C-alpha cells in the first residue's frame, strides 16, 4: 500500500502498562494501512507546531507522567485543526494528571480499578484483575468502530472513569457494589468512547492493561478500527 499519511506514536510513563510492547503490537497495522510511523518517548514533540501540523494520527500510550503547558497546548491545537488522537487504558485515560487542560481534552479520567476480595489479595498487580463484561451501547452497535462486536468478557483491570457528557459512548462496563466496597450501588462507566474536538477526533478504549488484553480479538479489533476512525 502506498504510504501517504503520518502517524505519531507517543509512549512512555509507567512501565507496568508495557508502553513499548503494546504500541509495537499496533505499528504494523498502521504501516499496512498506509502510515509512516514516527515514535517518540514523551510528549515534548507536541510543542513542535510545524511538525504537528503534518500528523494525521497520534497514538498515545503514556501513563501518568507529566506534560508541560506548551506541549499540551500544541496537542490541543493539532487536534482542533484535524489531527486524530487514539489510545487505550492508562496510556490515554490516565496521562498527565498535572494538567486539567489535558483532562478536558480527553473527556474521561481514570479514578480507580476495584480489586478482589480482601482475603484474596496477594500484593501484586493481579489484585486488581477481576472478571467483568464490556457491553455495547445502542450507538456502539452501529458505529464503525464497534459494529459487529458482541458484548464480551475480560479478566483484567476494570476502569472506573470520571467523565463528562460531551463524549459519545460506544460501550460501557458496570462496576458492582460488593459487600467490601465503599459504594452502595452499581456504577456504569464508559469503556469505549469518542469525542469530537474542533476538526479532530478522539478515540479512547479503557481495556488495554497489557499485551495479553490487547490481543483479545474484540479489544484488538476495536483499537485497530478506533485508530483509523480517529485519523484525519
């Protein structure tokens, strides 16, 4: 396929989300879809205004970390002008906690991932791996990103996210109120959503803690479609 589009992969932050391995999983898909791919290890590139104007798609996997004011301004300006932004899990929904402008851009922020029963905790990451279901919304059943995807089950971190209503929710997940939880009723959270920002599109999927999760056939299909949908 002729290459005529540009994708920027920005990865880094907390190593537990495997930013190199997970983005490497999708780079071949981008290249086979006609993108020249550039990889950066942090958000400094966002401040390079002239370059950002040439980018059709940003794929970000950068959990926590920090961002400078000029970097987030460059990111927002690029998206407003038509650059797409896509990502999964903490690499997009738990990035740059120091900057409220970034949180406003994304429309959803990780709050917690409820764990197992206290008697089952062993003190490692598996404490937060629970069984849960991702359920398509009515909009999701016909959207290009999720059409044909059934409701499906995962065993991994279930994200409780704080969101606003300027998102288009394609899939949700319900966090139960268990006897050891502090909340008293189930909470429904977006699991896949999109957002229009100026001329640009944003795609977020909360599943994606590891390569293993992203290799789930439904998660991988959603992410692959989401990246292309978000692109200029």
